[in-house]
C-alpha cells in the first residue's frame, strides 16, 4: 500500500517523481529510475529540525518531508509548476503512509 501512496503522488503536472526512503536514507520505493534520492536525507540534518525542506534548482525543485516514523518522502516538481499543490499532496501522503511503515 505504501507503493500505491507514493505512485499516487505523481501527476505529471505538479509532481514529476516521488520516493520513499527509510531513516537511513535507503530508497524503499520510487516512481522513476532516473530519480535517485539517496543522498537527500542528509539535508534534513541542516534544516534546524524542520520536517519540510524545499530545494529550488535550475531545472526542477525537490521537496523533502519527514514522516513521524523517521522515513522521508521526497518529490520532484517542475519549475513553474504549482508548488503549493505539490506540498499539499505531499503533506497528505505523509499522513496516509504512516500505518503502512
């Protein structure tokens, strides 16, 4: 079921790719083999205990959200996409996925 929640995030409009990683940063599920989020869990260590971090890049943005279990969900959003919609979907998915972890 966790896989269904992660794949359900991708809509091609506001979210291009998504991944679920464990607390150690190992990828459990991902929607694209081109999206490799393994190193991104370390960024949360520099975020002043925030559970949500957004990284804006030249070609796309990455949003990292920590789940209460210690897992993280990472999404890739297109530049010019609806970042608010993407964050809303990510927040909802982080709550829905807890029982399956």
